């Protein structure tokens, strides 16, 4: 196998690529969409498609999705913003999944030795759609981490993308509605969406707190070796 195709070489290139993408995000600041809006000369349909593509690239570069969802709502309103955000979510998940599958899976699979890593790999490999739906609905799982963990597993493309498209709708809709109604923070739409975001965050924190003890490593104590008694020659009198 040539050097460029070696698993560790591909993994190193993936790390460099992600670091470069993060640096570009810091330099170009895509969050300016929140204040500057989208170019008005673009038709709505074209703008939604372009925004979805930019959204996908930003999420692959670790830009927080809540910020992009708020921007989608502020720029396009509720319905077009939701379409743009969900489409961008699927695009970004697909980019991360493809990069992780092509450049990181072969190098990282030998390191799936821990109990939790093996359990996650087994669930995603055998029950990809069901597992990804649960991961996407639960708000405490980082989006990028879930993408790359699924890529290292044997989860298929179709279950991964379909579960991403369906499972991210509730949380995405809450942020999009909040962004669309941010100009009137006293409106029912903003209050309901903000309440949903707050309650889901509290639920995620409570579940993580209750499950924290399961993350502690299990220390196995081995019994001390039993040494046979030492037999010494007894001294006999004359």
C-alpha cells in the first residue's frame, strides 16, 4: 500500500483538513449573517440552496448548529428557514460522514477497545437508523462528534442521512422559529420556541448527570497470588 493510502496518513490529512476549516471559520466569521442578512438580489429558492450548502460546510468545520439555525430563521423566516437549516444539516452530516469514512475509519477502528466505544459501535452498526434517530433527537450529543463516530462504525449511508433528516427537525425548528421571531421576543412563537430549547437543555443536563457514574472506568481487582507454604526441614534432637 502506498504512503498516501496508508490509514494513518489519511487520518492525519483529515485532522489537518479539519483544523484548516476551523481556521477559515475564525477568519471569515459566517455568523455575520445574523446581522447582515442574505444578499437581496438572489431569488428565494436559489438563496435557500446556497445557504444550505454554506450551512453544510460550516457544520463540517465545527460551527455550532444553533447559531446557524438562528441565522436561517432570521434571514428566511420560519418555513424557508427550516427547509434551509434541515437541508444544510443533512449536507454537513454527509460531508463529515464521508470524510470520516474515507479518511478515518480504517485507522480508528482498531482503537475501539473500550466498553462504551464497543457498545456504541455495535449499536450503530446493527441498528443504524434507530440509533441515529435517538442521537439526533437527544440535544446533549454534539453534532460533529456523532457524525464522526457514526463514520467510524459500520452504519450505512441511507440510515445515517435519513435519521439525521428526521431526528434533527424538532430541535432545529425551535431555533429557526426563535430566530424568525427574535424581533418580537414577547410573541407566543418566540416564547414557545425558547421554552422548548430551555426544557430540552435541562433534560439533557439531567440525563447526563444521572448517567455520569456509568462513564467511570471499571477497575478490576485481581486476587493476590497464593503462594504454597514453605516447608522447612525440622531439626531433630540426638
